[in-house]
């Protein structure tokens, strides 16, 4: 209970007059005084006190409820604070204490404040629950919501206003085109719901104009937009953005805060910012990006650029440039370490793929090259190559840096299929199954097959990529094949081995080659000119095929510029009764010239010769033929050249082919008109006489794995028995 005297003070202001009333122990009993001051004289005059409406109570206060009675009314509590609470069902409310009798007022007895007994308000008992609440909920699948009916006003067109956009001032700094490409007003196509929307777009364009001017060094540039009706009271608006570039700011002093470099001045040379240059955002950012790129190429793999600072002087329009650079140690290459939960191969095989020597100055280009070589293996789902500090001293004051290869092996198996059709070969389906790492490292097993109307066969291949040397591939292959063509029918079994350096779509190479050994046994039919009839024969053939090629094109499957040169030489021996050695030669060149961004002129020339053997002593499958989708379009497969008395092609010892086409591409589609020419000759020299021509048009569907080709062609000056129309469908360009 709070006891003691209380003092309160209240001030009420009424028109400049303050009345102060004090109540408490200091007030005189039975009488209150007030004094009103005169606003003019400032002197106060006593005023008779008003009678007190409430009888005063003695300053000696008595407790409303005696302490003993208050303590007795409290419920008894346990002394154990951890004891459980009393169950609510056993709790009984205490009856309110009866008020003490009020004594009769006397002259010295203060009036007693009557005690008011407060009744506890209780709520009415809850009504009985509706039976619907006890029923199970309706399944969600059975719950249906009826769509709200469309408002009659939903079909009404949203009112629009039209406006024109005028740009002023930006053409002086050659920003007009760039501004229009990013402008909110221009992107609105001259239409808006209301004028407020036009005004909002104009305000955004004000900020855009200022940002563009600042990007070129005009840091005092301002832009103001205005909206007005044009013409007046027409409802059409004209939004004008007027820009004022002001003076251009130029670089003053250029300071690079960094340690010394080897060679000295390396940072200044690679930054290549000079006093007096305009402070252009792309120029400055490009210079800093060049430092981040070039320093790791010259021995500093841990270079970090800090935040630039350009201090502008509004009077001289000069900006002093400061760039902090953390160089890190100058590094040299160390060893290769690798980690990963699923490794395709170890660090010893990765050593074969690098193109640098330990102790060589660090060059990030060699690291990127190693990363690309690892990606080209197609054995990883994720791969990264990162420099790691070792703290070990290296040559020429460098620190040895190891390369950490983090690898996660991907799925090694691949299933591929290719379907094509041509009027000469019919339907041709090729499929393959490959395990690229069945014999680690990079030892692949490939099972492939051909199923077509004129060719069937199966082949098994073992291939070791990066075999003892980067980009070198060893391949061992065996297969059986059956071919049924107009020129010949054959059953062939073969085994071959070769060492090669090949291009792939991921890793296209300038120089490619192969050399190897090939053994064949073939049974074929032919037209025997000595007997004047067809007969069959069996030949054993041993060959040492060799190939060399140079490729400067920009794409393996869809080149648009550059050229290619290929040469094949194959010394061979054909054995049937007796051995007959001979040589096969072929030379091919292709070129690609971009006329415009979407038109490429492509041309091809190819010629071949077989020397040292008569045509009739050659197995038909080893002779040269021409005609078809990869040769002279418009003619059937192997249709050109000399024919036997029964009207079937017999092939020859020499041939030549020419082709030119215009590749027009629009989006992912293309149209390709073309003209081809070629002929096959019985002699060993391609004389270019009696050339046959075919012409046609093709369609292209460009995909991420190469173009899908559909060509339709017809022979020019067609002869009896030749195809009227030839159709070719395949993947990849014709050449």
C-alpha cells in the first residue's frame, strides 16, 4: 500500500491569466486564496475565496483495507517455486470481504469513502455447435469454383493517348541513337494510358540522358523534359527531352598504387590511360579489364584491382585518377595436383595435356589451354584449373605455383544415331554405342552399325585418345560390311590400325593427319570385259593410307570463312592370283567467303588418280566414282563415269568434282542454291572433259549440333536413264 502525503499542481492558462491552485499539506485549512494579476499594472488584488464544494479530508490518510484483512484475503501459496500449479477444477474463488461498518461522522472524524463491491461479469453459456461442423471436409478434387462472370466493361478498350518524342542536345555528343535504343519514351511506341504515364517516362529519360553524358565524361550534363499538347487542345502530346552536355572532363594525373613489377612499368603499359584522355566509362573500364587480363599472362596470377578513385575539379574540368592494385607474388609453374570424388584420370595423364614446362613463368593462356583440352575429352561433368600458392621459391625470384585441377567425372557412355536419305543410296541409318573411358585413361570402346537399303554392316573400335602425347589418337578397328550398289555388290571384312591427329567440334585444329595400316578381304562382282559378262572375284588388299590437312575455317560443321586443304596418299597392293601394287591419290580444297552477315559463298574442287594398275584389275570397291549428295548433286550415287555394256557404272582411275553454292541464312533457317560439276575417267588423269552439271536448291535448319540439310537437284542436259530429281537429307553441309 502506498502511504504518505501527495502534492498536485495544475496550471490552466486563460487569456493571459494564470490561476494556480495548490492542494496538500501546505494549504491553509478551510480557506483557499487566489490572486489575479492585472495585465496592465502587473499588480495583484486579493479576491475573496470561493467556498469549497467538497468537504476537506484530513491530511492523515487511513488505509482503505487494513493490512491484516488484505493479507488474509490472499490465497495461500506454496513455498516451493517448482511445485505444480493447482488444478483449475479444484480452484475456488474467495468470497469478497465484507465492508467494515462506516462510523457516524463527527466533527473530528473524516467522512469515509463508501466501499463499492465490484461484481464479476460472466459470459452466457456457449450455444450448441452446429452439426455441419462435425461433418468431414469435401475433397479438394471435388471442390469446384465457378468463374466470376465477366464484367460488361471488360471488353472496353483502355483509353490511350498518343505522343511524339523529341530529343535535343544529345546529337552534339553522338548519343542520340544510343539514347533512343534505351529510351522509355521510345519503347512506349508513342502510346500511353494517360499523361501521367508520359510524364513518368520522360523523367526516366532525363536520368538516362544524364547517365549517358556522364559515361562520356560530361559530368556537368543536365537534362530537362517538358510535356505539352501538340497542337493545342488536340489531346496529342509532345514529350521533349532537352540535354545540355556542358564541358567534357579529362584525365589529369594517373596514379597506380602498387608494388614494383618485373619488368618495371608493366602496370602503366597495360593500363594505357594517358593524361588528357576523356574520362569515358567504357574506356576506363576497358583499361582496367586489360590489366586484369594481361597481368596473369605475364607472371602475376593473383592480381586484384581495388576500387578506382577519380577526383573531379569543377573549375579546370580535370579528374585525377587513382587505382590501387594488389599484385601478389610473381609466379612460375610447378606441378599439377588433382582432387575430386569421381576422377576420370589422375595427375600423371593431365601432365600429357599441358603445353608448358615446369619453372616457366606463369601464363594464364597456358592454363586456359589446359582447361580446354580437359573439356575436349568429354569425360567431365565439371572441371576447373586454379593456381595455388606453395610458398616455395622458384627461378628468377618467383614463387612456385601449382595448378589444382578439380574434377568430377561425367557419364562416360553415349548413344548416337544418324538418319539420312538420298535417291541413290536410299535410307541409311547409322548408330553407335560408346564408352569413352572403359580402359582408363581415355580408352574408349565403340560399337557401331549401318542399316540401309543398300548397305549393312557392324564395326568394333578401340580408341586411345591422347595416346602418350596430347592430341594423338591410336585406333584399332575391325568390321564386316555388305554393299549392294549398281556399280558393284560386295562382302567385305577389314581390320585396320591408325595413328591420327583429328579435329572435333570442341577442339578444331589447324593441322590434322593420320597414317596407318589396312587389311581387307572382299568378295565382289564386276563386269569382266575380257569375258564380256559379269563375274565375282575375291581380293586381298593391303594398304598404308596417309592423310594430311590444313583448316583455317571458323567452324567444323558450318564454316563461314577460311579455307581447307586435304591430301590423301595410299600405297596399296591388290592380290588376286598375283600381287599388283598401285598408288591412290586425292587432293581437295574448299573455301568460304562471307559476302554479308547472312550470305556465304562456298566453293569446292576435288580430284583423284590411281596409278600403277589397270582399271579392270582393281577391285570395284577401290575405284573412283562420282555422283550423289557428297559429290555431284543431281545424279544418283556413283552414277557418273564409264558404264559397262549392261548399263551399270564401272568406275574409273581418275575423277574431278567442282561445286559452288550461296548459303543464305535467316535466323535458324537457310536457303542454299548450288551448281555442281564432275566426271569420272578410265585413264589416270582427270582431264576435265565431258563434265556433267547438276543444279538445285537446298534448305537448312541450323541446330546446336550442326545444320540439317535437305537438297533437291536435277541434272543439266539429262541423258536417258539418269535421274530426273535427286533428293538428299543429312546432317552437316555438303562440304
